[in-house]
């Protein structure tokens, strides 16, 4: 009996599995997001796809699906009620634009938007609030995740970041309804 062993190469996850992400970005007590912002990496190297006045968007380095974005304020805050009015307004406007960008870039069947506040809620970086924006497709959670504890991603992070940047909606004007921007 000749049985072939299949290999699924996810080499980019090595930094996560081995804990070497901290060696790439010295956090020094800061959130990983603040450390990335202060690292001197270019937006392309850091997979930052958008920068606003008080918020930015970065591609999740360990995504659930291709195109998984994180929208967050520059300032480290853990709770929604710690945001200033300007941060709050820009955060949610940017989430809306992020949904438009992943929809245009990936043409998913749907989009998940969510926040995990605190460790018990699944927050992995609990001191720096961030909103997840994930494009979703029918069948994207398949047997690989359930049986093999593995996710398959058909596109490199750098390619996903480039697609989102290219699809990012223009800044809405003060007189433009943001809902019009995403149609």
C-alpha cells in the first residue's frame, strides 16, 4: 500500500508558533500594534493598509481568512468608552470603509465585523482595542480547521494588503453620506 503524505506549508506562521514575533518587534511593554507603529517599518512591510488622523488599518498577521483586517486607534485604549469622540467617530467610519474595501477587493459572500473586549471574550491584545473585519465565503471554515487545526489561506499577506490598498474607498467629504461611499 502506497500512501502519500500531504504537506500544507504555512511558513509565515512560524513566527507565531515559535514566539519569534517578539524578536521581530520589541514591544517593550507596548501593545504589538504600537510596537509595529514605532518600529520604523514601512506601511508595506507592516501590512498597514490605511492611516487616518486617529485610527489606522492593518492586515491581521495571523488571519482567520484572507483579507482579515484590524481597525484600531493609534492610542492604546482597552475599552470603547475610553475613546475620544473624534477617535470613536473615525473608528466606526473607518470600519465602514474597511468593509467596503474588503468587499471590493475580495467579493466575499459576507463580512464579519467584531470586537473582543477582554481576554475572556477572546481578546488576544486586550490593552489595544481593535475591530476585526473579515471577508467570509460559503465553506471557508472547512474540515481542515475542525480536524487538523489548520487554516488554509490562498494568498500571501503582502498580496492581500496590496489588494485592500487598491480597493480602499476615497475619504468621504463632509457633505457625503458614508453609506454612499460603500455602495
